């Protein structure tokens, strides 16, 4: 019924999650489908969070580092999760 979540990118996962939420809010589905959609929604949410976490780890922040002659140069350092 559903595509394997591992094959979905962030945008596709988010769009499917939004579609599931809309269907559940509208009450257009049966109870048995609601349970399936709820489980799928949780899996999609977790998948989106994993993708965002991975992207966040790849981000580098840029800092100004003073040089010997008083100028500043840009230096990149890995993003740190706090």
C-alpha cells in the first residue's frame, strides 16, 4: 500500500505526512485505516527527523578568526549539536 520510506527524500516524506494528517483531520478514513495512517505518519516523522539530523551534522558554521596583521579571515568548523 505504501512506498518504502527508505526510498523517500525529505520533501516526499513531508508531503505524504501532510496528506495523512489532512485525511485524518477530515475524518475521511475508516478506523482501521486511521491506525495504519497513524503508524505510517509516525514512521514518516521519524524519517524526516533523521534526514534533518544528518543534514544538520553536515553544516559548518563560519567564524571570523583574527590574523597576525589584525585582519580577519573566515574559518569553518564542524557544526556542534548542543
